[in-house]
């Protein structure tokens, strides 16, 4: 299993940063996502499900993303999701935003990837942990850069 928890301060108010995690803006922070369509409930509910397609090179994977936790208060925003990709890996992650002050937001990105079958478990043992950390840092930087554009 690969786990991560990273945090940073974004020099934007919490509502501006939170808007990037809405369905209509998700492709800004996740440019490899080609489709993100609600199929059950609404995007602001626990139990919401989205059909998502993700491109990695020439390969496109489609899977169902389920919202496990959702919180939207003036001082804290949280969204936790889970999906299984390629019938081999369970991906579970959370975006947490905490209001620092009127112009600054703490962004916490945490989660884990784990194998769900023999192939997935074997591949997790061979996974490049540094490469995974690089992906996490690139994502956090993309969120920061997109927040500065809004």
C-alpha cells in the first residue's frame, strides 16, 4: 500500500480554493480526467457516484468514483472519494481545506492506493514510492496554481 498526507498553504480564500473541487472545475486540477459525470445523488452528498474516465498515454480507464465523506462549512471543507481502477487498485483520497484567515487556506491532501487482487498487490510491492510522492506534489502545485488564477 502507498499512503500519503501532505499539506500546504494556498494564498486564496477557502471558497475560491473549494470551487476548484466542484464537478464543473475538476478538469482544471485533474487534466487527465476526460469525463466526470454524476450518475447517482448530487455532487454535494455522501454516497454520490460519478462515472470518470482518465487518460494515461493512449489508454483510457473508466471507473465509478464514490463520495465517502463531504463537509462544507465556512471554516472547513472536506471531500473523501474512493474508486477501483483496472480491477486491481483501490484508490482512496481526501481533500481537506481549512480556513487560516480571510486570504489563506490550508490544503491537506491525503490518501492511499492498495492492491485489491493478486496482480494489484504484486504491483504495489514494486511501485516507485518516490514517483508516487512526485505525483502528489505535482497535484498540490496544480491546485495552488489554479487557485491563483481564479
